């Protein structure tokens, strides 16, 4: 169906939009920070996406898109970088509402350092797979930046939000890769799938979520 990818975007964002008005979380009061973070982080991700699409690292099935393309990608893919991060920031903000004053967690920072180091090591070992190299390298560097330099209290909330976000991640990505709306060239990744989802996508999603949270928190502190 031509509207499949568009509908996935709509269903991804509609719940978080409505939930933004819930009084306790009151996410609507922070929309300006969320949207600014979404735009800022979307720019490098879209450049990455356009390049990988042109290189055939992944691509899109026209059967499930409305047919409006921009820079070689369906308009739905552009929307993805706003609907998904916005929804993920609501998950994060909900966690922050439940844990408004997280204590400084050395464990969460140690985990960031260990996982970041492991990702960089894997990027070196599997240097022939461009999706693996780029995704793991960038995620590894961002995790190490948090674990060794930034050391923010909110980082423990990030890990909780990341684990929670995996449920909708598997649903949305599962649909996208099962139909498939999005296809992958397995020569450019591990070739290991979680169901129909390349394992790299879970790291890609971590990078997207943490990038948005980092900017989101920075904007709030500066304000």
C-alpha cells in the first residue's frame, strides 16, 4: 500500500503528541526544546541517510511510499527523523518525571565507557562493512564522550529510556524491515538480524536517541 510508510510515521507520532498534554509529564511545555533538538540532530543523520541511499547501503520500496522523493529518498524517510526522535524524547521525559532527581551514577557512566569502547573495537574489526563502521564508531564516540567527559546525572535516565524504547523500536522497525519498506545490503553490515532487523539498527537507534537527549538537555540548561 502506497501510504504504509506515511501511516507508520503518523501512528508513531500521534500517541506522543496526545500524551504531551498529560499534566504530570507536561511534555508540551518542552516542545520547543524537543523540536530544536530534533532539527539539530536530524541534519547530520539526513546527510548520512542520503549518502548511504545513493551508495546502495540501504534503500526503499516504492510500493510502500507515496512517491514524493527528496534528494533520492522518500519524504516519509525525512519525516522519520522527526516523528521517531520526538516520540523517544517523550519516553525519556516520562522517565525523568518518575526520576526527577537522578543521583550521579558511576555505573551508568562505566557502562557507557565499556559499551563505547566495545563498539569502537568492533568498528575496527569489521572495517569492511560501512554501516557497521559508521554506526558503531559514532555511537561509540558519543558514549565515551558521556562516560569520560560530560558525566551528566541524567545519563542513568538515558539508559532506562533506551531500554524502554526498544519495545516500540522492535515494532516499528520490525514492520519496516519485514514488508520490507526499507531494505539493507547485507554486504555492508554484519548480516546478523534480530528477526528481520539488522543488529546495527539497535545501535543506530541508540545514537539517534542519545544525540537528541544530549542536545535536548543542553538547550534546557542553557535556557
